[in-house]
């Protein structure tokens, strides 16, 4: 589905055009065309492939989901695959955006769910002085928008980690913490697989040898790279803390276990003493004088109580109970 | 065993030829020969070694299994070793394919089990415009076919991981999960050992300095590389999740253990109380008035029941039972 | 807020100037302006952006906190982001300093809390022979001051680690050690995230290709780099020891647990023996001669005592009690 | 001790010579001398040091054991240290071989135990067409022989790992598995320390800049490198599986433990029920009608049996017994 | 404190000189001065700083301890920081040596404890043919001496590891092994922090671009590097085995624990059977014929004994006791 197909001249929007008009606009100097597709079918794609002379393999990748983020150069054109990641009800949702950028055109192909880029286009159109830098700036604007959408995800993951950490030293939460840590790990890795290859890709757009298309926009791509770097280091922190948290969680289980054992042992001792005493006075010896005492029975109960109480106090003091 | 021996001209199949005709076809311009062998014996191999002037060490590797995937350059010729991996009834099956590609010829040597490449040849023959790029395109087609066969394996491993994850927080599945995780780890490493060195090898076929033979097919090899990269990152994810799952599994065992302990402790306390009471009324004191009461016995049983029931309710509330 | 705005000539302080005088001073040879801002608002920043021709993206980063430490080159100017880390009551506090340095000016932008750089300026003004090297030396002085403030933090973390280590083999401290180790890990990672990217950034200011501005001050930046390297290796040591300490802690929990179990088992055995004996003499057989003995009862008690005492001694000797 | 000292011309053995004849043979074109020493004393070594103009530090290394595998270039000469590893009765045995190779000579110095290289020399002498490539080919032949002897060791380690894996999920084997895993780890590391630095060394003998001596034998060294690479990746697999196996082993111990606990708990419950019942009917209440029943006793025993049996069946069903 | 100040010409000792004579000797061709300081004060240092034109930052580092090992180039001069590590009564002791080497001079600055370098100077003076290579050779000799002193430390650590390993599978040693492993880890890291940065530093003194001063002594520095490499790989082995040993230790604790549990369970069962039997015959049923038998009591005791004995034998056979 074609979402937009607009021609720009000197950074200013000319007008919405039809696909068949693209060729003539691309030919004009200082002019470029920005096309946005959403879940296009093969026929639509084939049309643009012919118009922009796109490489067959790149087109295949743009249409099929599940690609790794990457940057490929085809002569003067660039082909970029990015993942859109967003958080929806504790679940990460992932979409794919492919961008073809070459002299005179930008073509973005968005697959599946996720927010569109209407806001990006609008912002760009408000800044003709930037937009007149042409397709490279549009590519930057799209990259920047997508990477900026990673930050709320990072923050959600960090918040989840902190919320788990708050409960990790609380008894009886081990199982739940574990499930949440495992889930968090999965999500962190998903984000990492979106951000890390993209960072590697973007790193080719500034610094040493840069594709001709992007030569005037290096500073911008360095900024995107820097954002991705921040995300990466946040992700690394989260991962390292998850590992530690899982270990700590195991230790906490073992410590709690140890305390249960001590309590169990203490109560067993208390009960055992009472049982032995009762057993002794239940023996059938003929000559057991205390059995005939007037207050033998209450005294016996008292003694049992005292023995148990004494043990109880002692265990209390040593912290076993 | 010779499976096929076909001459191609301008990307079109000429006809099946005999080994002794190979020389003359290789000499013709825009012509090349594509030979497929399966478990050849030394004599057959020696014939082709002489025809194509193959290096002795490479021939040895092609005949003997158990090689690492690799790419070697011999002057203008390329020698590639690949692993074929497939899933058969929960077991990974592995075969080896060696490909010699040089000006005018492609020779593939398949060892042991595994599907052949009839489909690859057929697809190539349907696209003469590609096939006329010569041996490099055939090499690409074989690589691509083999790498594409890794994806179902990756998916099977991911499915197995997910199926384990679904049960990892369920009680009483620890041992089975462990066995499956261990098995999964083995298989993942086997796949990794097939894909990683191959990725490294293929990376020499695009980008900077590329063997002369492959200069016009860079884009294709980059695509294969990209596929291998995807497999690698999937494998890395699986490995990292396996490590985490094993740790989580251990923690779950410890947590379950703790719960068994608590239940054990609770029941021990309940029984102990009943035992003590029975012990007390079993004592032989002369003056134990309740022993002579009309309803002493049922009252005693009632009291035991109440004590035990009270404890039971209490443990229930604290979650120990 | 403008903290300072001073002009220097030949390394000597000329006088405090107003922003509008900056242009004229920058134009004079051997003269530069050093401006310090604290939590500036957008308007103030815009003024200096225009004066020094700063890049829009760099200005944004300087105003917004939460950046990664980094070094960016813009033509002849440098832009550096650093983290200030300090320890306040067992908590790490973090601020951000951005420095713009170019021919004729240095602009430092400090955000949020943390000590200012009055002392740095003072020290610089006392060494005109150094200060006349211009903005690069000021940049060095600021870097050096910030990195020097990391050392007390490292020492505090090392002290905390040592204090934990002193108690890690003491019984009953496992839970507390664990909480402290977890906290220490967090803080160590925070320090690492301040120091490591900065080290990487500073490494571009000496050695091979160095920005023109810093060509005469390489030795100084190498010294800062070396300090950062020391911090990094201290941080790595702490991290590795934390990992080991957490494992050791878990083992200690298990060992202590084992000892509790042995004691529990020993006491259970002792009690069981007494219980059995009492049970035997509580049996109702008609012919149990010892029951009728004159001293049967005290002998029985004695025997119980001896049996229990014997077991006790034995467990003592084997170390179970 | 001099094992052999033979002159070769055009790849053909001339004859055994005396050390003092070496100089004259080295001077002849297409001629070289191959000397093999075994545990030489300092005097012998000094003689050859003078003859071949060997570097003092290299000679020292050749005479002293415990060196790391390495390759050093001295002008036109090469100096290689290798470890010989072999399996003898479940123990790894390690020897050192130093090879000096330069224009016109090869000198191998074997220390301590281990098989000699008579077979290598014999094989070389059967292939004059290879041997006439001179000292570099001899160096290759020695390297190849040593590396080939690593493979049986790798296979022995893999077999041991598999044998451990077969028993890792069997109860009651944890301790033994652990001892074997630990031992396996040691041996794997020993092999790794022999193979990895050697691989790094050999990698300088093919590819980019290659010592003049080896320029015509690159393909051979690449083959050795490839073998070492295979060993490395086998070693890495073993190491990773050992780590996993140790973790799995711990989990299995915990799981087995949990099962023992459950059985313990189940039997404790069964015994407790019987004890309580016996206790109840052992109470001394005056009015306990069942005590006077004709079949009270057998009924009581029956009831106890039923209660215990019922519990037993229930635990059986829930898998605790 | 000045330990030595000697002038050398053509590799031969001229005589001890006074600091003020240094300048004249440095000016003579083929002549150099070797000065050794121990814990110098700032004034002494300042004198030599002026004489040899040392960089202020390097002098600061030489005077202050706690530096990382490093190599810095200042024009034609080299500045090296090394750690001296020695074992004293199970504790590692660490000192710092700084060496300044330039055309015509070597200045070593030793801080704190540790052996001096008198032996090194003596050995050098016995080999004028080496010493005439000038300051670079002295630098090598010092490096070599310090690195050689690491080997006994490595051996002590390896011996300690082996001694721990010998006891790791012995019961009841877990706690002690753990303390020793932790201590060993600390020491290993200390050695690593001395050796690894030094290896990195020394690697700049041979191979590609080498400082002019060291151009004729590359082989020597490569030898030192090789020694450091051996230490590193030994240290890596120790570290990896420590990690494994800690895991194994934990598993051993768990296994031992399991055995204690089984014994506990077995004895509990034996005691429980005896208790139940005593309880049964302690019941007060009117009709319990065996109670009136002549040999009821001894038969009962016999039966208890048989039951307990039978169970004991059974547990014995299954390995629980």
C-alpha cells in the first residue's frame, strides 16, 4: 500500500505525485521523491524496483520480515533494514522497516504493525534548510525516529529490573523474580538484536570512508550512532545485572532454605524433649515414686513446659527461631 | 559416483558430457562444466584432479570427512568446504560438501548422507541470465542452498527451546528439562560449528579484496553472508538462553526443594503435637483425673484433632502447606 | 547561569569580560576566552552557540543530561562529554560536564549537582607557562580534575569490597554480604560506564592522528588516559572479585547448611535412642523382670543417659556436633 | 645425542655425514643438511650453534623445556618451538621439539620422552619431488607430524566426555563424573596450550607476508594451520560442554537430593501415623471401649496397616515414593 | 638515595662518578651513565630530571607508587614502569621500579621494598660485548631480571592450586579449600595486573615500529615478551582452573550434603521401626496374647533387633549407610 509519494525541491514539498511521475521529478536538479509503503505486495514493489533500479536481493529482503538490521551499499544507493521495537502490555512488539535511498529518491517499506512515520515527514517538511540536503537527511530522520523509539523500551526494561531488584531480597519472592528475570532477559536480547547490528551499520555512515550520498550528513549519523551506543551500554548493564540477580536469587533461596532448616531443627528438638519426658513417665517400672505423688502429673506437665520453654528461649536467642 | 557432468554455454545447458570431453568444453569461451560427485572413490577423484589441476591437499580434504568449513584460494581457483546439516527425528545429521570452482569448471563433491543438489541445478538452468555469470554463480547457488537448509534447523532448535521454556517453571520437570537443554546445547554447537567458519569464509567473497572469479557476484555472496549472520545471531541467542535456562532450572529445583521442606516441616509439627499429647495421656501417674472422666478419651481425641487442625490451618495460611 | 567568563592572553588572566566582548578577545592573537556555565537555560546556550559557532546536536547533548562520555570533533573544535562521579553517604552521585574547546575559546557546561571547577581555574592561572598552550590545556585540566575525582570513588569501592571479604567466611553473614555485593556491583558498573567510554575518547587525543588543537599537549592527555586505564583495571578487578565472592558466598551458605544438617541429624539420633528405650520399657509385657527391680527405674534413666551421652561424645568427635 | 645428520641434494638423500662436513654441504647449491638431536648437552648444541649461526636466546630455549609454542624469525632463519602431546594410560604426556630452519639446514632438537621422527624422515625421503623444496618442506613435515599426533588426543578427550555424558543423568554418579570432568578440563587446557599458540605461529607462514624460506610451501602450512584450527574448535567445544556438564551435574545432584527428601518425607509421614495410632491406644484413659473388644488388637493393627498402606499408595501415585 | 652512579665506555665500566660529572660523560661517544636510585626524595629526583631532561609527568609517576606497568616514549627517551612481585610467607609483596632510558643514560628508580639490581649490574659488567649496546641493553637486563622474578611466584601459585586440587574431592575440606581458592584468585589477579600491561608495553620494543634506542636489541625484548606471554598463559590457566574448582567445590558440598541426608533418612527409618514396635506393644488392649507369653519380652526385643538389623543391612547394600 502506498502511504505517501511526494516530490521535494530545494527541501520544500512540491506536491503529492503519482508513481508514473517519479521519473521526471528525479531528473530535475535539487529535487527528490520520498515514497512510503506499508506492507506492499510484490506487484507494487516490482514497480518501484524498476523505477529506482533496486537490486533484486534487497527487494526480497524488504518484502520478507525477519531480516537482521543491516546497511548495504549498491553503487550510489543505500539499503538499510531496521527493526521497530515497542512495548505493548509488557510484551515487545517488533516490526521491520526497509529504506532504499539513492540520488533523487527515498523509499521506505514498513512491514506489519507499528507506528508510521507521518510525524517524521511533517517535522522534516518544517525544516527545509535541513531537508534540502536530500535523501540522506530523510534516511537520517527515519533512523533517528526509530532509534528514539528504543529509549522508552530501554526505560521500561530498566524499570522492570529495578522493580525486581526491590523484591529480590524479600523472602518468598524467588520464583516470581525468576520468571520475571527470565522474561526480562528475553526482551533485553530482542532489543539488543535490534540495536547492535544497526549501530554497526550506522558506523559506516560517518568517520572514515563514507558513501557519497551521506557525505554532508556525517554529523547527524554520528549522533544516531551515539544514541545506539547509549542503548547498547544500557542493554549491557541490564544483562550483566540480570546475570548477577539470578545468582543472587539462587543464593537467597539457599539462605532462606537454611533458615527454614534451622526452624525445623529447633522445633524438632523441642518436640523431642517433650516426647522423651512423656515416654519416661509412661514406662512401666514398678518403683517410680513420682508416679504416686499427689501432684506428680501437674509437676510433670510443668517440667515438660519448662524444658520446652527453655529450649525455645535458647533457640530464640541464637536466632534459629 | 558421478551424479552429473554437464556443459553450459552462455548460461544455457549444452548437454551431458563424458569426463573425457571436459577439456575441450573448458577451452571454449563462455563455456563451463559443472560436475557433481557423490562419495567418489580415489580413482574417480584422481581423474578430475588431473583434469582441473586441483591441489593435492584440497583433494584429500574433499575425500575425507570431518573437515572444518573453509574457503581456500589456489591461484584462480577456489576450494570451499561446507557442512550440510539437517534434522532427522530430533537428531542432527551432518554431511560434507566440497566445491572446487575455477575458470571453466565447478566440481562439487558430496560425502555421506543428505539431500543432493538436483533442485539447485534445475533452478540455475531456469535462469540463464544468472547462470552465464559462470562458475561463481554456481558456487553461490550451492552455498545458498546449503545455508537455506540451516534455517529449518534453527527453527527446530528455537521451537525446542520454547517448548522447554514453557515447562521450566512447572514443578517436577527439572530433570527432563535439563536433559533436553543439554541435548539442545550439543545441537546448537554443532550448527554453530557449521555456520560460523562458513560465514568467515564467505566474508572473503565480497567487500574489499575479492578473488577474481567472484568479482561480478559480490552482491550474491553478501546475501549468503547475511543469512549466515542471521543464523549466527539466532544461535547466539539460543546459547545464551540455554545458559540462563540451566541456571533458572537449578534455582527452580532449589525453590521446589524449599517448598517440600516447608511441607515436611509442617506435617512433622502436626504429627509431633499429636504424638506428645498421646504420650502425655499414656503416662502412668497415679493421679491424672482426666483419665477417669467418662468422656476423657473422646475429649482427648477431640483435643488432638483440634490441635492438629489448628496447626494445619495456620500452616495453610502461611503457605507452608 | 554564567559562573565565569574570563579572557586570557599569553596564559595570563586579562580580566572578567561580558559575553558581548568575547568576539573581540577571540580575535586577538595568543588570547582565549574561558567560559563556565552551570545548568544554563536554552537562551543562554543559544547565545554561546552563535558566538562559538557550535553544532546544534552538540548543544542539545550539552543541555540534556544522561549522555555517554564521548569526544566529538567538529572541524577544528572539540566537544567532550564527561561524567562527574562522587560518593555521598554510600551512594554514587553523578553529574554531567560538557566542554566545547576550539581555537580561542573553552566553554564548560556543568549540569546538576557536583563540585565546580573554581579550583581548576585557580591552579591553571598559577601556571601561565602551561596555560599559554591555550584551550587544549584547559580541556586537559578539566579532564584531569574530573578523572582525579574518580580515584576516591574507586578507593571507596575497594574498601567496601575488602570489608565484605573480611566477613564472607564468617557464618550468618551471607544475606548481608549478598546485598552489599549486589549494591557494589551496581556502583562499580556506574563508575565503569563513566570511565571506559571516556578512556576511549581520550585515546584519540594522543598517539597517531591527533586533532590540531591538542597537538602540543599530547603528553598530558596520555597521562589522563593512563589514569583512566588504572581506574578501568581497578574496576575490572573489583568486578571479577565480586563474581567470585558471590559464588563463594553461595558455597558458604551450602557449607553452613550442611553443618546445620549434621547437627540436626546428630540430635535426632540422640533423641531417638532415648525415645526407643522409653518405648521399650513402656511396653506391657507381663514378664519384663527389670520392671520389678528395686532400682530398675533409676537404672533405666542411667542407661538412657549413658546411651545419649555416648552418642553425644561420638558425634562430638566426628565433628557433627 | 645426534640421532641423524644427513645431507640431501635435489631432494635426494646423499649420505650420512659428520658434523664437520656440514659446512661444505651447505655451501653446495640445491643441497641441505637435516640434523636431528635428542636431549643434546650444551657442548653439542654449541657446536651446531656455531655451524648454523643460531641466536643465543633461541638455543637457550631449545635446550630448556617448558617453553610456549612459538615461531621466531632471525633474518632468513626460522625458529619454531612445538609441544608433542600424547596420551599414555589416561595421562597426557608432553615433550618439546625445537626446529631451526634456515637456508641449507634444518636442525630439530627433541627433549624428553615421546616418539622420534624417523618415520617423518623416511616419508620425506620417499618423495624427493617434495623434499627438493628444501628446509621449509622438512619444517612442514615435522609440524604436520606433530599436529597429526594431536588428533588421537582430541579423540580420546572427546570419547571421555561422551562417556561422562552417558552417565551424567544416571543417579549416584555425580561425584565420579565431577572428578572425571575436572581431570578432563585439565587435559583439555594442556592440549589447548599446545595447539593455540602453535596455530598463531603457523598463521605467519602463509597468507600475507611470509618468510622468504617458506614462500613456496604456503599451501602446506595453510593445511597445518587448518588442522590446528580444527583441533582448536574441537577443544572449544569440549571446554564449553565441560562447563555445561558441571552445571548440569550440580543440578542433577540437587534434583536427586530433592527426590531423597520427598522419599524421606513420605516415609516419615507413614511412620508418624503408625506412631500416633499406637500412642493413642497406649493412653491410659479408663473408658476406652475398643481396648476391651475381643478383636481390638488385631483390628488396631489392621487399621495401622491400612492407614500406612493408604498413605504409601498415595505417595506412590504422586511420585514421592 | 643514590645506590650507584657509574659511567661505562664501550661496554666497560669506567668508574663511579658524581652526579655533576654525568653531563661530561654523556657527551663522550660510546659512553653512557647508569644511575640507580632507591626511594629518592623530590630534590634528588629534580637534579636528575634537569640532567636528563625528563618529562615532569614521568618524574611524578616514578616518585609516586601505585602506577600501572607501562611504556612511554618521549622523543628519543623511553620511560618504563614495572612491578616487582615476590612471595613472602604466602603473601605477595609488590614494589615499583621506574626506568628512564635515553641516549647516554639509564636511570632506575626503585620504590619501597624488594631486592635491588646489584646482581643485574654485575652480570652486565661481565658481558661488555652486550653492554656496549648501551642503555637499551641495560633496560633489557632490568626488564629481564624483574620478569624472571615472576616465575617463582607463578610456580608458588601453581603449587598452591595443585595442593588445593589434591584435597578438593576429600570430604570436609570445602570451607578451607574455598578460602584458599579465594586467596589464590586475589594473588593471581595481582600477578596478572603486573604482567599483562608490561607484556603490552614490551610488545612495542620489537616487531614493527620500534623506538630508535632499541633497534639493535629487538631480539632481546622479544625474549622478554615471550617470557611474559608464558606467565600470562600460566595465569590464565590458573584462573580458569580456580573458576572450575569453585564450581566443583560447590558440587562436592551438595554431594556430601546428599549423603548426609541419606544417612539421616536411613537412621530415621531404623529408629522409627523400633519406635512403632515399642508403641504397639505399649498399647493397652485387653486381649494381646503375646504380652502374656513367657518369652514375649525377649522375643519382642529380638524382633525389634531383627527389624532394625534388616533395615540396616538393606540400607548398607543400597549405599545409604
